[in-house]
């Protein structure tokens, strides 16, 4: 970017943000451990609060209802069929999940767009710090609610604070932008993004596995307290260890126009005339990301309610064990296979395979009546998670280095929106269909992934045709250039 373009963009003192000299050390690879620690702490707190909320609602609405409180299940002893009380608890818990998603998600959409775009100018470290500090505050509020057994509506305050600081997805955006700074614009970046997804998967696996046993051995307080401590350590780790990759070299004076221009950069991929040749690719990719993400990101609270009620009646240990094993298969084993799949498939091919897997898994879950069927669904549908990193990699390769933060900021905003709409939509559907067919919500999830599959097929076919056309055009131009000297000689 030229000096004049920079001045026009900022409407103030010129600033040039450069990628610092890339002497890559072990400290640059701390993004993986940071993501692992973040997801472990987040799942520990999220899983614990998710099990605590139905218990709190049960105690509040039905004080005489005899339940094994320490287990996390909302089924009473010897209850074989779903009761009106259990239905009410599930509906109330689903409604609380909607409020949480709205209060954390809506601010996060805006903050992620701003944080991602600003990180291209101000560096990546603050992009790591802002959401981490928000997590410390949010989890501390949850800790007080659980410890003193006060109204769970106070948890919504923490959710709003978490949203205004970017939410848990902001750290993923920071890591993907960081990796884009230190990798080449080829399949190396796809593999690097995949390894970050594996770090996420390992954190989720250990977090889910630990949560159930942690609650059973102690209570709901200690897992959340542990998460608060982990996030505090993470703040110190980011400040003291993680190197900066984008450094502003001159002083900056922010203006309203410059802030608007930063946000405009995010949308330019999809609407700008200057991006006309690749615009359709960005638009289809973001639609694929949305239709897949709305299930992968937005279904977690419904999964929990589905498992702790009839006919499964799982306790915290079973919920944690299932979550750990399914995450191990999906986020670690399936992600780890991407390198092998790349030997015979493109990024688009891997995404198509993932969508087919997701459709199958959701349909089996919808019809599940035993524990075994849920485990089979997790294995069959494990490939669902492959689509998101592949779409990220495809979009990153189409984008210049100085716009990676804006790109991933927009993607993170879409992913946050997926969490909001997915939680809102699926919790609403679940609360209205739980009485006659609990699996309805999973059939709708399979339908969303089917849309992703169709879009992927369209994207792949159109991309191949465009590539063939470019190749033919280049060959024709080369032949014309080769024949021109001969014609001149004649």
C-alpha cells in the first residue's frame, strides 16, 4: 500500500503496518498451546455452567423434586419416561441458552469485525489479549453465581462482557491471522490452520473429559474456579512470550473515517468492484461457512439437553466422556487425516467429504434411542468439522497478506453469528418439538449441511471451469506471441 493510499485510508497521520522480519522461533508456535489452553478452560467453564443451569432451574421450580444433584442429569430416580416437569426444565434451560447466545453473540459480531480489521494495522497481540481478559471477567461472574447460588440471570452480565471483548471465537481469529503472517500462501497454510484446529480439538477433548469427573469429585464451583485461574495465566503468557508479527512503524491518530474504512475492508471481499474477479468465490465460500457453522457452532447447548434427559439420562461423567471421545475423533483424528486426504483430494474435495459425513451423522442422531447409536452418530458424522478449516484456507489463499486480519475478522463475525442464530433457532425448535419428536432439530441440522454440500459442488465445478478457461486463454496468448515474430520475419 502506497503512502498516499495509507493517508487516504486513515485521514490522519500516516501509518504503515508491516510484517516484522520473519525469524521464526519456537515462540511463534505458541499460538497452538494458547488455543489449546483457551479451549480447555472455556469448555471446563462452559460445560459446568451448562449442567448447573438445569439443576438451578429444577431447584427453583420444583424444590421437592428428588434428583441426584451431583450428576448433572435432570432425570429423577426411577423415571423411565419424560415427565411434564422434565419438559418444563428443558424448555426453561433452552430459553436461558437463547438469552446467553444473544447477549454474548450480538456484541461479539461487531467487536470481532473491529478487532480483526484493526489488527492489520496495530498488530496481533492485542487481538489475543482483549478476548482473554473478557473471559477472565465473564468466568469470575459465573463463579460468584455458582458459589453463592444467586440468580443465574447475573451470568448474562458476564455473557455481555464476553461478547463486547470478542468472545471465545476471537482467539481463534487471532490465531488464524497470526498463522497467516508466518506461513506461505499455499498448502502449507492449510496444514498450519489444520494444526490449529487440532489444538482446538485437543483442548475440547480434555476439557470435556475433565468436566464430568471434576464435577463428580468436587462440585460445580471448582471447575469454574480452575478456568478463571487458567485464563489469568494465559494473559501473562500472551504478554510475556508471544512475539508480535505486525508492527505499526509510525504514530497513529484514529479518526471516525479511518474506523469506518477498516470495517469497510471486511465487506470489500464480497461487494467491492475491485474484487470482481474473485467476488463470487468469496460469497459462495462465506455461505458454505455459514450453513456449516450454524450447526457445528450452534448446536452445543441442544446436544447437552438431548443427552441429560430421557431416554439417555446421562450424568456429568457420561456427558463428559462422550464429548471427549467424539471431539477426539472429530477434532483430532479427522483433522489429522487432512494431510493424508490432501494426497488425493483438494481442499474442496475434503470439504465435500466432510459435508456428506455430517448429513449422515445428524440423521442417525435424530433417530437415536440408545447410547450406542449416539456413539455411532459421532463416528459417522465426525467429518463435519473438516469443512470449516478448508473454507478458511481457501479464502486465506485468495487474500493478500495485508488483509488477512480483516478476512479472519469477518469470518469470525460470521462464526459468531452462526453461534447466535444456531443457538436461537435450534433451542427454539427443540423446546417446541421435544414433546412429540426430539430428533426434529437434528433433521434440520442435516438439512443445513445438505445446503453446504450443494454450494460446495457448485463452487468446485465453477472454479474448475474458471481455471480451465484461464489456462486455455494463457495458451492462446502464448501461441500468438510465439507466432508473431515469424509473421514479422515473413
